[in-house]
C-alpha cells in the first residue's frame, strides 16, 4: 500500500475519533446543565409555599397556587325564576311538597278485550276489498286503482250480533285433509258489520258485509258408514250482500272470488276460514 493511501486512512480515523469525542463531551455538558436547572428549580420551590384548593373553571377543578400566583374562579351563569300561581300538594309516606299546580288527569289503560276488538276491526278493513273493472262508472273515488281494477274498502258500522247460532249451512260437506267434513252448526261469539255505498251508473248500491268469529261443529266421515261426531274447529264466516248485478269481485285476505248468486232481491257470497292447522283453510260455501 502506498504511503498516500495510508495517510488518508489515518486522517479519516482521526476525524472519526474527534467526532465521537465531541459527541460524548456534548452529552456530558447537557447533563450537567440539566442537573443545574433542576437544582435551581428545587432551590426555588423550597422557598415557596403551594396551596391546593377546589375552585371553579366553569366546572369544579383542582387549582395549585402560590403567594404570588393566584387563579381566578370562572363560574357558570345562573338563572333564578320565581313561580307565581297556585300550588298542588303531593303526599308520600306522610310527607308532602308543594309544586306548581297542573291539571289532574287519570290515565286508564285499555281493556285487553277492547284492544283485541279494535285490532280485529282494523285487520278486516285492511284486508277485504271490493274490486271492479277499470271502466266501471263509479262516482266515488276508489281507495286504490291500478291496471287491473278499482278497489274500494268497507267501513266498520258496529257489532251485528252478540251471539248467534248459524245453521243454514247444515249438511254442507267440505274436503279437509282429504276427508269429508259435514257442517252441523256455527256458533258465532262476535260479529261485526261493514258497509260501503257506491253510486254506479247513477244508481246507489249498498255493499254489506258481516263477519262472524266463532267455532263450527260437524262430523268427519271415515268411510260411508263410519263418522266422528261433534268435531270442533275455530272459524271465521264472512257474508257479502249487494244489489249490484254488474261485474265485480271480492278480495278476502288475498283470495279473490266473484260476486255470489242472486237470492231474492240481492246477491250473496259466503266464504269460510277454518283454523284446523297453523294456516287457515279457505272455502267458498255459497
């Protein structure tokens, strides 16, 4: 190796040694300076008495003060009101307080039977419709209209009967689960009447509906010679009456049926829901 290269390496090593030495000296001096600052701070703190108190800075806060350094309190503004008027005395366990007078009212919860009754009325109104062809000339505006027809709701009028034994369907046979069931009687415990009067081609026509909730009793045929008597199922019987002979139909909970046959001066359609399983079974009985 030439002497020039060796001299360069020796020079670089000396510079590195100098830099490292200066860095160590700098850190030492900084530590000494920090120590002197801390010693002076400790000396000054020893000459001062500090007071701790609970003050206000909008909310409560702990404040540290000295004899020469004080903190001001900043409180939230307060507003006082004064009531002028009559008072009501409220009692509890022999003690009372006077409060501003308010109207006294009694809140009474609904009777469960009444609530169920109102729910039943609303459910029927939402799910039973009268449907007419779109071109039917009806003066009253439909509750709903689309490309398939005009739809009208019925309005609840009131209870029809408190209790009723319906036997005009006696002997009617229905197919339930693949076997024949013969109706004997329907006992209606609740019955509601709904009505809608529509002016069609300038003539007024009533549409009356009776809804009966109760149970049906009948017999099941095992074979032509064997029956099971007095079987009971919950049921809903619905009767529709109208004097209108034109084309229209009824929609019962999504089941659409045409108007019924004419009886005397009106047309009657009768349908029956039997609750023999989880889902009601729908029948057109007249």
